[in-house]
C-alpha cells in the first residue's frame, strides 16, 4: 500500500514522513514540496534517513500510485487539492484547517478567506479517533484536528458527554512549544526573542477557538463558549492545556476518574493519570500519547483537567497516521510505537 | 548607611547582594552564609564583582554596624533571627514567608511548622510598596511578599479595590522560571528533567495561595477564594500570571484601563500596557518592573489580566530594595535602574 | 530471545529499555534497579510505554532467562557483576568503563579504584562495530565505548589507519549535552547553573582520554597522545567533537573524502557529509547515526574533522544494541530504525 | 555631554542604548533607526525604560548636539556615515567591521564590497582598551573590535607579546550565543532549528579570522596564521573561545600566570582565573568582563587558554562605552558597573 504526502517539508509534513518511513504496512509514494522540489528531503531534514526526493505536485501521478494521500498544505491552499484528490476517489487526510469547521461562514470569518469547497465539508470526518473512530473508519476524507483542539477535547470530553460540568465558564490556559508556529521565518520564532521568555498570544481570539467550541458543543449537545489563552514556551515540542471548569454538583473523585477510565479504556494513546499525578511535557514528546491529570476541589465545585501531547505527533502527524490506520483497516497503533 | 544580608548565598540573597553593590546610597556591611562562611561570595557567584567575604551570623556585630538588615533565610529558620534583630531596634526586611501570613494558624498549616513569634506578626508591614507604601515607610519590620503573590496582587488590585469583579471564580494560571525553586539540588531542577519540558505543580494547593487570598480579601473587603495553578517553565527567571475573572457588569474597556492607570500612575515599576498588548517575560527580567496586559470580553463578562515580573527582582530582591528605600526615606527607585 | 538490563533506571539504562521495547527480535526479561526495585519503570520514566517492573539484581534468575545481559552500572560496581554473568556463560555487554581499558594500571589510575577482574580484560572486545565488527560477532563480553571516544575514533580512524596525519598535535574540542552527566543530582546539572551558560570541564584530564589514546594508538600502530577538552552545553542530548590534526602531506580533498567513503561504505550508521557540509546536533539526536564533516586547508596541512552523535544512542545504548545485534547474528540495524 | 547612536534597533544598538541610559556622565541625544523611525525604542525593546523616539539619520542635527557618535550600522553601510561625522569633527566609535582591517584589500576580499574610505583607515584606533588604551584616548575614530577577536586577542596577547608560543599551529575553537547573528530573520536563528542543537559554521573561513590574524601578528611582530572554528550555541548571549597553542619551551605554570597578571593588572574588566579554574558563560553575561582560564601541559608544550565574555557587552556595546570613556577623559569603568 502506497501513500503520499503533499507538503512534505513543513514541520508537520516532515514529521509525517518520519513516521511513515518507519511504518511497517505502508510505503511512501510521492512526497511533494514547492520550495524544495528536486531536492532530497534529507538535505532539508538531515534527521530523515531516506533518499526520497521531493516532487512538484502532480495529482495524476500521485493518484495513480497512492491509496491514500496526506495533504499538509497551508489552510486555504489545501482545499482545492483535497477536492481534486477526493474527486479522483482517493482517501484523503487533510492536516490543514480547511475541513475542520463545519460551518463555512465561521471558517471564512476566522481564516479570512473564502471556502470554495463547501459541499465537501459534510463529507469530512473530524479526525479525532478517540471520539469519532467509527466515522473515520468509513470516511474518505478526514479533517485532522488542530493541536490545541486535540489536547482540549480529549481533556474535556468525559465531563461534557456525561454532563458533569457547567457549560459556562470553561477556561483553557494552554502552553505550546515553538514548532507549532511552523518553519516560516518570523520574529516570533527568532531565537533571541523567544529563548528565556514566555508570552501569551492571540489573547483576544485564536483560530482554534471556534474549532474547539464546535466539538465541545457537539459533545455537550448545547452551545459551549470557552475562554482560551495560548502561551508560547521556549521549547521545541509539546503542549500542556490546563482546563478549568465548574462541576454541576459535588462528585466523588473516584467517580470522576471512573468516567475518564470508561471513556478511554480502549484508547491506546490516552493515559489517564492517577489522582495527584499531572503530566510533564517531557513524557509525551516524540510519542503519539496524550496524558491527562485531574484535580477536583469539591468545596468550590472546581475541576482542573490538564492534558499534554506532542503538537507534531498526537497534535498533527501521529494523529494523521492513526487516522490512516483506521481508514486502511489496520490496527490503530501500527507504526506509532 | 550600612545594611547587611543574612543568607547571602541562595539565589535571592545573591541577587540582593548584586543590587546592593550597585546602590548609590547604602554600603554592604556583613553578608552571611552558613554553607560558605569564610569564602568570598565571588567564589560562589563569580558574576558578583566584589571581594566581600561571607561571615557566620553574628547578630551583635551585624546590629552594631547596620541600619537595616535583610534576612533571606528559609522559612521557619528566619523568624527567630528576625525577632532578635527587631528586639535590638534594627529595621528588618524578611524575605521568607514567616511574617507574610497574619493568621499564625494558617501559617502553621501551610508551612507545617510552629510560629514562635506570633506577637511580632502584627508589627510586620506587607512589603508591596504599590499598595502599602505608607505602612512600609513607617515600619521597622517588613515581610517581603512572595513572587507569585506580587504578580497576582498587582494584576487584580484595581479590579477588587473598585469592586469590578465577582469574588467567586477567580482563576490564576501562573508560569515560573526555575530559579524560583532555589539553589538546593532536587530532581525538579535537574537539567535533563526540566529542559524541553513544562509541567504544573502543587495543583492541589500551593503555599502562596493563602498569602494571595489574604491580600486579595483585604482589598475586596470580602473573603476571596482563588484557584491557583503554577507551572514550571524551562527558563531561569521570570513569571507570567494569567488571571481570569468575571466582571460584575459590562464595562467600557477604556474605563477599565482608566482604573489601572489611576491605581498605578505614580508606581514607577508598574507598567500598564496599551489595549491589545500583553507582556513577554524577556521584557521584565533583570529589572524591577511588573508589566500588565488586560483583555476584556464583555459579551461573557470575562476579564483576563496578565502580569509579568522577574521572580528574583520585583518578586524578591528588587522589591526588598524598593522597601528598603522607603524605610530609609530614599527615593523608591534608587539603585533599581 | 530474552535479554536483560541490569541498572535500568539511569539515563543510559532507560534509553536501552526504550530501544529494546521496540526491537522486533528480542524480548526484555528482567530489568533491575537498586533505587526503584518493585516500581514500574514507567513510574520513573513515564515516556516508557510498558508495565515492566524493576527487580532487585538476581543473577540466577537473570541468567536462566536471558541469552544476553546488558550491564549499565557505575564503573567499579560493574566489573563484579559482569564477571559473574560471564562465568555463567552469558553473553554480556558492559556499558561502564570497566572493560574498556586494556591496561589495568591505566584504568586504576584514572578511575581511582582497583580492577578486580584483570584476567577478564583480555576477553573483552571493544564495542565499536565500525572498527571491531568481527571481534564483536564472536565475543562473549563486549565493552561498550564511551560517548566521547565513539565520536572521536569514528572521526579520526580513516586518517590514522591510512597514516595521513601526524601523530603529534591532535586536538579534540568536544561539546556535550547534559544527559551525559547522568541522573545523579549535582550543581553541575542544576538547571539555573547550566541553562544560558556553557563551560569547559576536566580541562586538565578527562577519563575518556586514555580510552581514546588506546584506540587511536592501535589504529596508528604508534603511541598517540591527544589534547582533549570537553565542554558542557545546555541541551539534553548530543555531542559535537571538533578534531584538529596536521596532514603529513598535502592531499587532494577528493582523496581524503575517498578514504572516508572507503572506511564507512558499509557502515549503516556513519554518514560522511559532502565537502562544505558540517553536522548539526539536531540531525543525529534520537538516532544511532554519527555524522562526520571534513574541512581541509592544504596551505597549512590542517585537517578538521567534526563528528556528531547522540551520547545516549550511538554514544551508549544504541551502540550497545548494535553490538547485541552482531553478537546474536542479527542484522546490525535491527531495532535501530 | 550628549552622545548619539546611529542604528539603535539592532541588538548591538539596543544594548548600547541600555548601557548609555544608565551612564552617569553622558546623555543620549539622537538615536536613529531606519526600520523604526518615529517609534519609541521601548516599543521595539520593551525592556528599555525610556521615552526616547527613534529618528531618521540627520547628520547635521546629530553633529550639532553630540560630542561623540556611535555608529552601529551594518558593515559597508557604516563607512560613509562615519566619514561624514569624522569630517564634521565629531568623535566616532564605529561598531561595524569597516575600520577594523587596516589593509583595504583584505577587507574587500572578506567583506565582498569596496572600501570607499581608505584614507580614513589609518586614522582609526583599534578599540581594544586593554591593548591600545593610549591610542584610543587620543583618537577621533575608534574601530570597535568584533566579539570573537576581543575574546581571542585578550586570551593570547600575553603569550604572543612575551614570545612564549610558536607562531604556527594556533587553533581557536569558539562557541557563541545566537544574539551574535543579529536580529535579521534567518533559518539559522529560527528557534526550532537552533534549540537543542549546536553546530560549527564558517569552518572554511570566518570574517573575523583576518581581524584576529592582523592583531595577533602585530603583537607577535611576525605573521600569525590561525585556525578558527566558531560554533553556534543555543543560548542568547556569551562566547567561550578555547585557544590551543604550543609553548616554545617548558615554562613554570606560575611564570605563565605571572605574565597574565602583569598584562592585566590594571585592566579592570579582565579577570585571570586561578590555576585549575575555567570560565563559565553565566559568570560574564550582562557584564563587561572577560574571564580567562589557563591550562599548561609542559610534557607536550601544550597551553590552553579559555576566555569568556558577553558578545553584546565586552564583545560590542560595553566595549564601545569603555572606549567612549577613554575618549572623553572619563574613568574607564564609568557606567559599566
């Protein structure tokens, strides 16, 4: 089985290539790159031990040789390519934001661009396997979630699905490594500006907020509004999302942990920590796991759920491969050691 | 005017020595260190350009030569020393937690040790000059605040004093550099365990919480309970406290900024940022400044106040020198560049 | 095939466990830890996705269930354990320094301890597969090289074996990440002392120097003395060794690169870079590869060879698994993706 | 006394502004910035506590109000501006490379641009106060040295001036923080490319080499060629230069240290460490000091001299202020606490 990666030389694309090179059940067909076409990807990312050469995008060739295609292009550039691959009957996993938001006018507002593939939006499964495994298995098009949404939805799903918390007043204070901002040069990733610092950003509105609200609302079967403040941390990889919510009623700690265990018992990549334990970023980077710690203060009906993952793996490319495994009928864990 | 530093070779003590070496109006008398008595402090901290030698603690000598003494000893060790200096008529600034909590039983619960100087507690001014300048000027004993409390109280004071926010539901998500944990060896400051990571700690209760609740309650003239979650960040210095609260009523942004300007107009070390601007740690380290950014979302009555400071300067030793300046009748900014 | 790890909770031992968990041809039998016996290793290293529990050392049990045993104990502690396993007929890979130095009096001088297993020294193959592959395949006891020696020997071997450089005046300026110093608490790995700094250490003599001189002398068939200065870099993993030597005669660049290609053509983990390219640590960490760049200045007969590797992988545990593969008749690359 | 800074918003310019703001004897006149003209410099560098606004370059105004002007422009841009200021009778300190190399054809080769102010080259004093204090005091134009050259010349001067080492075979392995590369965006300062890495660069020729060779040759009164390999280290500030040379004859350690003490006895910013001590970058950053450690191995006539400094302070802006102090007849240390 051959799969291809369109947009292989961003951080997300390169991570995807790395994971797929070690995958025992699929082979890499084409990898494409606008900036580095004709070059070996190992010249751009010498940590990749392969002789694969980056191609220009040639959808005919890619379609003929691939059973499934990953599209890791910037948002708004992605949608056209996805549509063409879809129309040729290919399975597609889109790592951009283009098919995550089901309401195109919400997308258009936050991403400040027209959505040209609105009819395709309803075909897209939201690629969070712990929640939508069945849809993903049957889907031809999967919208791979954002890194922050993955960490937040996994943290809050058991609470919302079981109606344990108030819909109002959910606060998420998130912290992310710098690779999340991509390989494009910007003062916000210029070493001396970032190192030995830390700062909040997009305080008054981050693009991942509507994506999170959409998914959390589906779970709650009610409109959920959240307060979301991300912070940039001087590390390469990893996210910690510290989520604060209000319990509807006092609940025994053991019961709350029980809901989490029930939700994630057969989720091989989600680890619910024991009471009193909380995640460290170092324990999840370079893995597809999401680790979740929970604190409960019944005196104030406060619950704090803290989740951690690697933004490039479970927050992007590892999750994409997990989705691929489901779409191809493979074991979910294949190649994600 | 000579001043002395008891406990000069912890990170806080050494920062104090550094600031005092550059202070134009006072001279350093004794500096003491249990671990390094007899050694030049520049052998322990080669960044300090001085020939000063660390002494054993000799309270007679220290008292006779010093107009004011800084005590930078661990909590519970500090209180006895402070009491002896106080009884000899010296002005004292205590950088430990021993005189910050006015209710000794709260202290004893959180610090798990008996308070042996209860009568002295009521003599201590809480050393936050922006709030208690007048008391500090007249005090003989100043309890220098904790680093997190300084960042949080300065962030929330204008809101609570002006009764703009609900007393319930205040959440503080704080991020601190590693120097805050001190020079004592621990796995939690072992380089490979911390670098490229980030983690929450003391999620279910941090010692600075009662200190913050005490001060915030005084301002609000009501009992304030907060949710406080600190995180350890792989940087040497600096704190960002991201504070979430609920407005009692919709308020024009300009009015809110006006309250902050009023509160801090004559506070030389507090900088209220313009709307849309938020602090970066790099902008405050190695300075005594606290920078504060504010976001308002009236649609949900949500206000977010984000403050930043250097935990070793405005969060400890710089603030102690600011207090000293007030106690000695000097300009508040002297020696604090 | 089952293999065991004695000393599994140091950084080297834990890396070994991580690699072996993903190895397709062997299973982990016992893992032992003095400090954490009875605990799951994932409680100590949560990045390890396993339920394995650390045992006390029980050589009978370990011998009966294991075909090969890795010993990752501190030097001088290791030798007795190795001898007992060897006498029970087990294949052993020792990651300590105890069997690297063939002359026991040199060992005793540099490691300041008696060598109690001198007769076993001559049984030990020096575990650098690129040089001693044949011996390693047949050996029952392999002394896994130090991290610095691996980087330096691989850098200089083609020059010395082909008699291209002077024996005098070889200088090695090495830079290493902090994990090389281990998990034991020390001020030299205390975060605020190391972060944003860099310093030379052991300038007047490092224990890896006699190991390097022994091996380089063997290659040169002459006594080689080197100047070796290591530096501690604020990163977790990785070594760059910058080696300076004097060419015996002017040589065409292409010829020099040719010697390197010849030496390493069938070495899957050594990558000789093209002229003008030099290694970055980021390109080798988390891999078993050693990347080598070469600069030649014939006008001064100067050659500079710069090698890089991950001190925990090719410099320790990855190399140990590479040795295991050879000793068990497996493909050298198995499990080292 | 008013001084001005042309090019105030690069890292070097901003550091200069910071130091001058705290200088007790001079006032800042104009500060200029092409990119940020009309903006407060504290909007670009919020760590600067000033209301100063960046101007366009207006040489008439700058000349009329300033006794001395710092020019912190890129090389080749600088020379014209310097010439104009010089011709108006202003004292000038140039922080670019334009007046450091006395031989214009060497300059033109390494900097790949024509030198248009050749006649002015002979007026320029090389601004290393520890060596050229007398010239600097009398000079109207000072060429402020590069950061690497400052660290290397201070390390080797006592050896060359006293003819203690061979002229052949000097090797300098240098390590620098990222601020040395400036504020211009480049992949080589993009956070995820640099963090947790380290790499050599300009291995086959760095622009600072001819500057070092020029100065070292003057001291030795013979042509000195060096091998110089710089490395980029993931820290903001600081340089360690590890210099290897061959002693002409065996020399008592004490004598060698004596030569260093003699050379630097009245140099307030150079600290020669005791035998067995070597510098850490953390001990010099944010200061104007250069710390030097020395190791001698008489058995091989090898001497290793390791120097450290802050590339933005003693390696650039602090040294520029030290030069200014001399040119204005002030105490060398003024404002450089």
